[in-house]
C-alpha cells in the first residue's frame, strides 16, 4: 500500500500547505537593483552553456523558450532589445535568503524546496481566511525584498503546486490561489496539463498522454492499479495527493531533477557547532550520492540554519557558495559546506533545523575544466564510484566520511532515527531526499 492510511486520515483532515514561488526569480533579482529592466524583455543565461535559464514575462511573450541556446535567438534579441545577463548566483543566493527569512514570519515550519520556492505548513492557520493570509505573504515578501511571488494553497503539496501554477497564470487570482475548498477543484485540475503535475516528469507525461490521460483531473480519476503497475508507489502517492490525501509532509517530496535538498528538523534543539557540522556533512553525503546516481554535478551549494521560531531570539541564516567547478565529490562538498556553516553559525543559538541545497545542476560529462582547479577530477570520480559501490552492496552509510562523525547517539540524528535508515533502498523512504 502506498501510504500508511492511519497517518493519511490525520493528514487528510488537518494539512494545509502553501507553496510560495518567486516569479521569474533570476530576472526579478536583477530588476531589484536595476529598475530600468522593469517592463522590458530580460533573460538570464546559464553558467556555461549559454542557454536562457530565466525569462521575464516580456521575454516569454516574444516566444523565447526555457533553456534555448542564446545563439539560436541572436536576431530576436537584437530586434527586440532583449537585455541579456549572465547568472549571478551570489546575488540570487542572497536574495533567496531574504525571501526565505521573510517567509519564516508566517510559519514555524518551512521547507526550502529550491532557491526560489518554499513550502509553508499552514495546518495551524485553518481558521483564518487563507486567501487573505496568502495575499499578506505575497505583499510582505514584495515589500521587504522587492521580489514578486505567487502563492498556492491546498491540502497537499502536489495540489499546492497546482494552485501556485494557476495563481501565476490567472489574472483573476492575481498571484494567490486557495484550493483548500473543493468548489473549483475539478475545474482547476482540468486546466493543468498532466506534464505540469509535480513529480510526473517527461517520461511519464508521454506515457500518460498515450493512455488518454491529458490533464491533472484525468490523472486524479485514473485507475489505481493501472497507475501502480506503471509508475509504482510514487504514482500511487501522486494519485492520493491529487485526491487531497497528503503523502508528503514538510521535508519529504517526490524525486526530482532540478536541484537536490536534504534537511531535517531536530527533535531536540542543538547548540553545538560540532554537532551541526556533523549533521551538515551527513546531509551533503546524501545529496552528493543522489547527484552521482543521476550523473549530475552541482555548481552552487546553499547551507542554512534555523533556530526555534517560537523563541524570542529567533535566528535564520543561509549562505550561498558558488563552487569554482561543478562537482559531486562528497569530500569536496563537505569542505565547502563546513566552511559555509561556520560563517553563519551564531553561538548561543538553539538550532532546530539545518539543511543543504545543491543547485545549478548539470550533467557530469560537461564539467568544464578550470585552469586553477586543484582537484584531480579523475581520481575523485574513481573514489566516489568505489564508495557508492560499497555502500550499495553493504547498505547505505557502510563507508562514510569522518566529518559525519561516528557516535551512535548523535543528537542531530534523533529525529532522523524515527524514520527508517534504509532511505536509499526503500520505496517508502526514498522521498526524504528530493
Ligand atoms: Mg520560480
């Protein structure tokens, strides 16, 4: 069975999630510091390969597609005076931090899902008008950071994603859509193409369409056995989520490609830097392993810490590290993460959560050599392959880095230990890493 139905019952009755997503994030960041760009077509290019990775609405209206190589649209750029920027991850990381910091005002339970998206657990806010609350989130973020956002609210994370998608598209919604009531649900789901549904991916989108399932509504009403046979447990969870049955609490999500995040809420707050360093090293190990499974490398690493939101001395901070060379080497990433954490750690804080986010992903094969690169990439690759092979054979964590620590009762593990440790081999726990 896909989920524990005892738990589902509880979630079904009580869960409310908001997905806050920054609009055209990189372009919006550029606009904050260069208001002349407002109202004009703007694109931001990827790190190495010269593709458009962010587009303003005006650029989208010109027909510039996501990830299009810039040389293919040279004439279009010239004729329409499209403003072209290289990506500036230091700036985007800093703006991301400001947005996330602002969002912590609205809930104690926040999951940073990507550089420009966060899920907010609003289960405690059910008695208030959620549309108004969403509107308040939107205006506050815009006022405090200059970044426009859209807010989708629903009973499951998958539906919140859909609500967000529609909030962006619909003039009437004007950036905020609450789908917690069933009134417009069918209409909303019918308006979303199946390939746009969170976790469906390109491979399954083609398969579903070939079987007459074109939109989210048809997917919701699809036959359980058929979906389970073709898409496994992940597919069944998807159906449940579309039906309003929450299968993904905060910090758990279906597998995905765009970035890798690993975070954990500690059962007991942690004050010691050493323990936080171990926790971060462990999360980086998991994240790097995930990258290697998909033959990807990351160019940006974000580390963040949060103390208990209900305490007076609430503290949230993050650091964005632009890596000199894209990598998936565990020891290299641990080194950066530790350095980053030391920079944001504030003594005396009672830390409730820490997490890492690997961003700017690219295929391993395209890593560009850097003249100043001091790492022997071939040697590192062979070592990682050996580590992964042993961990695959002997169980995850059979070989781990010293930085992760060796104690059995590390307090950062406490919350983690409530769940199965076989998260790389068990369907049910695969989703801890997203
Ligand atoms: Mg966005």
